[in-house]
């Protein structure tokens, strides 16, 4: 009887029903507030800021925008400023000061089509180096922006002239353990995952996981890249061990349909005496069904362990508590 | 007829009668007892012992024990009296029968009621068991729910406390800042007052600057590295024919579809012998059309005609092939063939939509010019006018139409 309750439990703290489609929800660092991004049925974008008070969410601020907002990140902002970088359906990258959400602090037309995914690094006291924002769009390009350089991106990963383009569905930054090193990982709808090295401005590794890539994320952005998880269509996910790169085989991975255990030997030498990573195994800790509709986004609170906010296509945003994470 | 047993023996006490009946070798299971308060029957085929008791006995407490070849029946008396005889002797046959029947009925009733009460008891027990099970499970569930609730409340409380602390620190920070500002203002005020007496603006400005630089030096954090030097990285994607996202489960369907498309583009006439000699690309009408166009552009009209012929043989419904072949024939002065091909092209372009207007215009022009070269100027003019309707802004076309009109009028006036 005690063992089922010793596993981490997913408890629904509360949920809030909204009157718009919410695409993304993120915690505001150093606070008990979170922001929801989405679009109204009339086709305009909306940003709402809620505060968690006594077991429910109070709406603090609301702002409407001409274009629906798809994604947002706090990754590239300082802890004092806490500006939100958003990408919208028109391909615009905007950075907002949440105290004054009417006019953006920084705005650029980043892409020709909708920005599907955005990520930031170098802010919030995590990692060294300049704050940078990466955006991935349906026009097949991935661009890295520095807010001090408004007119052109710092890096642009685009298909060659005359090449067919595929939608980029997700981007993630990682490997930011010193001032110069950065890596951008991008996932596309034809199953490609590409890893770009911003220090050498080159493609470091690419692979195809045979299903459109929904989301990629590094386990921690500010260390020498360790693990990369990529989730895809058909309910599959892959975990790559990023410490050992084989010249031809790339990074080793383990994939599961739907506690990453490291093997005792993380790398071994193969027939050519080149180091090959050894992927471990993953175990399911807990699962919970919260809604009949897909959950589009989930964000862990950077301040309170186990607290997370998730939003789904049932127009509901939920705050969950996950217990016993320290035992994992 | 059963054998009546008569060699039984009986004893009695004040409260009980004991009857012992020899079993004469019968097995214990085969002995059948029937007892009521006035009648006792022991039946073990072929033997039968019955006793019409002289006094009533308590049938509920009567017992029988079978063992050692003898059945001992214990009958507690209803009233503690001494029995002269065990059995009533003065019963006639009728009476005996009556008593027997009564006894049988009574016995059956007793058995019925016994079984009924047993069934009821069983049901009651089952119900009780079920209820206790449900209660236990409910308790378990409640326990889990309570633990979750506790966890939830704990987290809420922690969150509230943390928020409170945040607010307090924010307030103290704000107060400190305010204090700081006030201090700085006071500091600035004192020297500026002094300088005002000396009235030099430059000094005031300098002091203000110093005040500002103090403030800014507190604000500027560690210097950030400069933005990277911009660069482009070219990427190439794993090729994919379909614009939709790749899904493993759909791959077999997609492959099938592509194969069917490829087959449909190939030869319809698979029975033509020469086609077997052709290379893969020469079976593709599009490739042949390209080849024909290139030949036409470079002046090799016969080669172009050959290419178009083969393409038409492969796929006879592409209007562009006929139209282009008409152009080749025009150049080769095969005017009748040109007219045929142009007509065929126009036929194939029958749904007259804006999409094929350009193609129709071209085909009409070619046919028109073929007619004119055959000196059938009336038909030629018709075609040119049709082309002009489709493409009214083409100056060359307008000029040509005018020429033909003139020629017609000239010939009309010339011949009468």
C-alpha cells in the first residue's frame, strides 16, 4: 500500500477555464504569476497575466494584440527586467515589458510565416554570455537574435537557394557553458533534427527520427550538453546522449513509445576505436490524464520545485503540483 | 413388503426415552430416520421399524446415533412421566395410516422451513461481507485523497508564505531605494547650494554628472560580450514529397500512392514492342516534350517532331504536344498537318477556362497562319480573330490580323 504513494504524484492544484485558445503558458520568474498566450476566436492575440492566490488564479492584466501569439520565453531576459519575448502568427518577434504591455521594448519582423517556437538563453542569471533568442518558423528558417542588433539576426539557418523548405516546429538552445559556446537544436516536420554550433557557425549533427518532431529540449541549457530529449508524432520520444559524438554515427539514443537511467559505462569504443556513446534507459515515473484534449504546453516554475503550469486545447490552464521529485 | 423389526429394546429415564434398534448389517448411510412428536420410523431396506409413541416427545431435540450395528435414538419426553409402554398398542390400520401421513407431512414442512431459513441466512451473510468490503475500499480511497489534499494545502501554504516574503523583500528594497535617493539628493543639494553662491554653472553640471555617474555605475552589470558576427548556415532537408508532416504509420500509404502516380504517368500502351527498347526517361512524355522543345529551339524541327510523335503515342491527351508539333509542321511547311495538329490541340483544350487561354491563343494563331499560307484567308482571319479575343493586347497579333484583313479586302475588291 505504501509503494504506490511513494512514487511522485501529479496533483491538480486548480484549473482556470479561459475564453480563448491558449497556445503557451509560462511562469514569470521570481514570482507566483504566470502568463498565458493565445488568440481569441475573433483572430486577435491575447496575453493574460494571472497570480496564484489562495488556491486559485486571479487575473491581473490582459492585453490584446493584432496577431495571435504562438509562443513566448523568459529565457533571455535579466531577473530584474523579466521581459517576455513572444513570437506571433505574423512572424514578428516582440519583447514586452509586462508592466507596460501596450508597446514592445523590441520588435522585429523575424520571419515571413508563423513563428512556431521560441527559446532564449543567457538571461535569468543562468549561463554566461550574451542573451540570445532563437526562433523557428514555418518558412523553414531558424534565426538567432541579439536584442542589441535589431535589423538582422546573429545567425540564420535557412535552406539553400531552390531547396524545398520544411516547417520548423521546435527550437532549443543549449551548451551555453561559457561566453562563446552555444548550440541551437531545431526539429522539423519531416523528422529532421539538426544541431547547429554557433561558435563555429556550422551544422554539427543531424538525424531523422522518422516522425515529425514536436519538441526538443536540453536537460540544462548552461552546461556542456548532456541530454537532449526530442518528442515526435505517433507518441514517441527519443533521448540522446550528447556527451559523446561519433564521427559517423552521431549521438546514441534511446527511444520509447510514450528516471533516465545512465548505464554504468557511458561511452565505449567501437570497432574503429572511436568513442561511441551508450544510451541508458528511461522509466516512467507517473502519469495522469488531466483532460480529453491535447496539452499544448507545460512549464515548470523556476522558483518552486514541483509546481508547473500547463495549458491545453480545451481552453483551460491548470496548475499542477508534482510531489516527491527530490527522491527521483 | 418391508420386514418389520421387532427385536428392538428401549429404556427410559424421567426425561428421556432411549430406543436401540439393531441394524442387521445395514450400512450407516442407508439408514433413514423420520421422527415427529408422536411417530418414529427407522427405515433401512429391507427392514422397517416404526413406533407410534404413547406420549408426545420433543422432536426438535430428538437425536439418533448410528454405530456398531445399532441405531440408538434419544427422544426427550415432553412431560416427565413414566411410560408404561413405548408404543400405543390399540391402533387400528386406518388410524395408523393417518398418523403416518400426518407425520410425513409434518416432516416435510420442517425440512422446507429449515432450508428456507438456511438460504436467508446465507444471503444475509453475503450482503454483510460485501458491505464491509466496500467500506474498507472507501476508507482506502479516502485516505489517498486526504493525503493528496494535504500535499496540496501544504504547497498552497508554502506558496503563500513565499509570496509574502517576496512582497516584503520588494517593499524593503523599495524603501531602501527611496532612502538612497533621498540621501543622494541631500548630498547633492548641500554642495550645489555652496556653488550657487559662487554661481558657476559649469561646476553645478559637473556635480550633477558625478551624481549621475554614481547612479549609473551601480546599474551597469558585468559587461556583456559583443553580439556575434552574423553568419548564415545553409541547411538541406531530408527530401519529402508531401507537404504534410512525416508520420511513420502513414509511410506505407504514401509509398503506395507515389507508386500509383508513377505508373499512371508511364505508358498506357504497354503492348507496343518498340517501347521496351526505350530507356526509362524516354517513356516519360514530359521528358520527351522537353526534348522536343529543345530541338525546336535549336532548329532541329524533324527531331522535335519525332520527340512529339513518341510522346503523343505514349500519352495522347496532352494538348501542348499537339500544339507544339503544329508549330514544328509550320516551320517545315507541312501546312495540312499543322492544321490537323492545331485543331486537335484546340479540341483537347475544350473547357474554355482562363487557365488555358494562352494555350488556346497560341494554337489558334498557328492554325490561322497555316490557313493563310494555304491562302485560305477567310478561315485564317477567323482564327486570328479568335486569338485576338483571347489575347487582346498582343500588338504583333493585331498587326497580323490587320494584314490578313487587308489581303482579304484586297482580293475581294480584286476579284469579283
